C-alpha cells in the first residue's frame, strides 16, 4: 500500500505554469461528469425509454442518489438546481412524490441490486427536520435496503444544520458528511449571501466525528466576488484547523445568462484571470504542504483516505456525485433533476419540483431526457474516465475491450501533439499519460477525445 500511496504523491502537480493555465483555461470544455456531456442528451428520450433502461438494472451493484432541492435562502453564487421556499405543504408533496418514485423504479427492476453507496444532495438536504430526514431514509431503506457501514453521505449547510440533525443522521446509518464552506471571510460571505461562522462549522465537524462519521469533506470555492489571495489564506488557515478528510476546491462559474441571480455580482467585484490563477495556485500549494493528496481535478484528500487508495489502485470512478470508490455500479437517482446511469445509459428527471411531482402523481416516471450510448460512446467514456481517475490510458486495451472503436484518431492526434509539446501529456505507443503539469488541465486533455465537443462548440463553464 505504501508504494501505491507514494505513486499518488509523486504524481501531484509540482508547479503551475501560468501561461499554460491562462491559455488553455480560456477554452471552454465540459466537466466530464458524464460522456457525452448532458447538453448532448436527447429530449425525445422519455418515460418509455426510461422504463426500458430500468428493466436492465438490478444485476449490478447500485449507488443511490436523492436530490433534495430546498433551501432556506438563496446563495448568489449557486449553480445548483434548488428552490427557496418556506412551504411545508410543498415539502410534504415532495416526500410523497419521492415515495412514489422509489416504488415505481423498484417495481421495474428485475432484481434488487446490492446497494453500495447512498448520497443525499441538493439544495440543502438538512432543510428537512429530523423527522423528515428519518421518513426519507426509511422510505429508501424499505425499497432499497442497505447494509450498515456502506458509504452513506449527505451534503449540509452548517448554518442551517443542528446537532440534533447530525445525531439523527448517525442513527439512520449515515457515516460521511460534506459541508459547504466556500470562504470564511465575512465580507465575501455577506456578498454571496451565505453567512456561516467558523465556530458553528467546527461544532458540527467535531460532533460528526464523535458520532462515528468516518469522513468529513469541506467544499471551498475560489473566484468569488471580493476574494483576495491574502484573505483566502485565512480561510485555509481555519480549514487546516478543522483538518477535514477531503477538500473540494471548486472554481466559481459566473454564468448569469443561465443563473439570473448571479447577475447581482458586478464584473469589477470578481477576481480577474490572473487573480483566479493566484487563488488557485496558492490554495493548491497550501493543501499539498498540509498533507493532502491531489486526487484529481478539484478534489484533495488526506493520504489515508479511501479516494487516495482507490486512485492508487486504479479503482477510482467519476460520476455526477464527483469522485467515488464505487467503480463498478449503476446509479439510481431520485428527485427533481436527478440523473440515473444504468450500464452507460443516462436518464434525467424533470427539473422543477412541481413538474416532477405532477408526473409521478399521474402514475408516470418523471424522466424527460437521457441518452443511450453507442459502442463508440462507451469506449470514449471509458477513455475519458480513465484519464480523470488513473491519469493514463492504453488505447489498444480499450480497442480490445470495445472492438471496432477508436479507429480514426487523426484529429485527436493533432491536438495531442500540441498537448505533448506543452508538457501536459507523455506518450509511448498507444499509452497516454498525464504529467504532473497536466493534472490541473484534465478537462483540456480529455476534450480531444470528445466527438460531441468537436461537433458543437457551445459554451461551457470556465475550465478553471
């Protein structure tokens, strides 16, 4: 094991080339939580196709995802599918519809899969009070029983989460927690409309650990309005005091045309490209110096963490829940906008709570779009995910696994030649390896193999 951990450490970025980051970072590329990216899925893929897809599930292990869309207030930077509400009747309708969806999908499966992972995301899942959390967990357990000790995680906002809720979650079998922090700086918090003290975050982390939670993740975000390198260092000081097992360091994507509430930020408030790079560089240097391993893209973990071991052993996987150790499983997802993945086929629910609930109340599934992959899609998906998770790929191995695919790569070869000259990848025969310099540009390195991205240059979130 020590040898594999040493391999992970030596592959970490050892320096950041500003010129390369600035040049490549200006080119919009997908985040590759799926392949093809979601903007290329078909709207004609609906309930009939979803039913056919779920009828093929069950023989493989499954990860469960439940989307809880509700929030107490709007964080202005947010890019998630969420709804600010105080309506208890709407929450009750959501819980009833969720129970209907669980029943409907379970009835379609030819057999009950082994559940290896459960994740509640949002929104803010701890918008639900302890009784509602228990009702939700019991509803899942009744249709998709999971064994004690599986990877059961939840996203929380410390400012609206009580110790009682954490204790309820522990009793229900949750053992991993992800806490949004973004930035502890009071001025930044005020501007993004997300006030959260260090003390309330510390209390919840300590309570989680005392209750036996085996992993605590903290989300940070750079590129927010009013952020400076100096002030963000103070946030990192406090994060080091908390010593979370994992840290996700996301770059803020400013897309007011898609998320109108982001329009409250003025351009002059946002860090420019050079300042974003400085925030990223200083943060990575601090995290590596503090003993964290750069697992991939925007994720860091302590050396003993499961993600680090999985990457070193080649069992790491990436999906809509981020990086995960569940390498060979389907994803069954529930709630508005939730995305299931069954043997490479994607099924996405209606985005709005009312639309999603109405479809289920009418006796239907809530699927509104999806994608059934070709063999070429599956090969390229495997290629891209290997780059993201293992930092290398053997094209010949993939051709044997997916016969008839990855044949004409002349266009890819041209792009790879430029990446190789810039020191982002190295190649030996059919094997492509991402260099430490290329790790911060994983999306850029993967993009040449994305035939959809080549055909359609529509804008995506910034790469940094």
